[in-house]
C-alpha cells in the first residue's frame, strides 16, 4: 500500500496566481502511462513482451528525431486503444491500484515540495500532461493538488471507445489548455508558474510569468539558461542516465506504443482464429 495518502488542497486565497506541473520526469520518475501499462500487463490486459517491443520501437523512433504529423495522427487514433470496450469505472479503479503499486514511490519529493509551496501560498496547482486525464486526476487528488488537464478519451455509455476527444495534451496543446483555463478561472498568467523537464513544453513554459526547468533535457536546460529561468534537478548522476530513455519517450508516444501492441495482438488472434 502507498504511503501517499489522499490530501485535501488548502483553501485558495490567491485567486489570480497558480502553478502548472508536467508529470512525466517532472513530478515523477519515468512516464506515468508506461507504469500504468505495466500494471495492466500484470493484470493480463496484454503481454509484457508487447509493451517492451513496441515501447522500444517508439523510443528508437523518438531518439532518431523522425517525428512527423502522420506519426502524431497515428498516436492520436491508437492511444488508449488498450482500454477500448472497458467500463470507465473499472479502469479508474485500476488507476487507483496502480498508483499505489507503481507510481506513488516514483514521485519526486523535490517537485512535490515545489507544488506544496504554491498550495501553502494559497494558489491552485494543476497537472498538465499527455497522460490520460483519469490517471492524472488520481495523481492530483492523491497529492492534494487542485486538478489535472490531460488527454481525454472518448466515452460512450460509460465505456471507452478507444478513440480520443481532441488532441493529445502535448506541446502547444498544453499552452492552449492553460490559457483556456486561465480565462475560465480568472488567472493572470503573468503571475503563474509552470514546471517541466522537456523542451516539448516550451510553449507552456513561455506562456507564464515564472518558468522552471525541472530535471531538464539538454535543449530545455540550454533554453532556461538563455532566458534566465530557474533550474531544479532532483536526479543523481546515475538516475539522470537511467532516465534518459524514458525522457525521450514522450507520454503520448508510449501510449501509442502500448495501444499498438495491444491492437496487434488482437488482430493476430483474430487471424489465427479465422484460419
């Protein structure tokens, strides 16, 4: 059982200031969707070999720098296919279990302390992540944060269809999301802060008055130095090296990899049965 208990956010007293945190490699070690998929594999949703094989293919693809619009479109259509046909309530329950088993122990204490500092100052704190919003909301609730903006899956009659609504919460979509939230909540983005490890999140970091690079990749570290942004690194040298691959694999890509492996397994099974 996790030692991260459900927290209640402090009362909001600073109504125009807020903080936005990326999740993967910023709030926690590694990709949250990967650990969620690991939990599903342990429950025989699909084979672990599918996860490893397709995860490595996506990692190699990202490391080679060949991301293109067609690839993003494929991710958008395939991400979350591994829960297609599953009741939302069942998946949310699994998210709770997997948080306790695999995610809670990977929360960076330093980043959590940064979030709690904003809460102590009476500000609201949101997670902004490519992770499925249901999982992101559970992480936010367990840590006593205000809420989460994440990738939204289509639901019909309480069941996941395996498709997404809108775009993956990635890159410029994060900046668009916090601007929309600011308009609804009456936030002054010049008084807000954003935290991320990835240069993919430069649009979000540039949209606020106070940007912080946390466990940054090479490009983000260089950009942060050029722009005078704060840099926080909670990794040891060994951990930084071990996390290099998960950092390269964006959460959306991992989701697509998992979905691809699961979908391929289902197609292979149908082909075998049809022979």
